[in-house]
């Protein structure tokens, strides 16, 4: 009977250096996308606080809306990263089985 540890070791051994490099590169791209949005949020707060105090939708100020957008963006980017990694893992498994 296979143990959980055996499965984990087998999974790690199937990842190639190219797969790890591709996943790392994708992670950095997504990280820099998030950093750009976060930097925009911080710059807008620091340089134009009256813009962030505006209430464009239903009485909520732009700072709150933008902050919630950043939280949702982080979750969406994490899900997208998981999807990208799953795709590279399936491709690597197909190549290993061929």
C-alpha cells in the first residue's frame, strides 16, 4: 500500500527544472502586475487624497472600493497562477509518459 510520503516524493520527482522555472517566471509576472496596481493605490492615496475621498458608487469612497478591488485581484491572480501551474504539470506528465 502506497503511503502519502511516497506519492509526495513521486510528485516532486516528476517536476523538471524547466517546469519549475516556468512556474517561477509566471509567479513573478503576476506579482509585478499586482505590485503595479498596489503602487498606483499608494501613490493615489499619497498624492491625491481628495480623489480617494470621492464617493462614486453608493456612498462608498474610492479608497475603500480600490482596496477591496486589490483584495479580489490578489485572489483572482492566485487562482490564475494555480491554473497556469496545473497546465504546466499536465504537460510535463504527458511528456514523461510518452
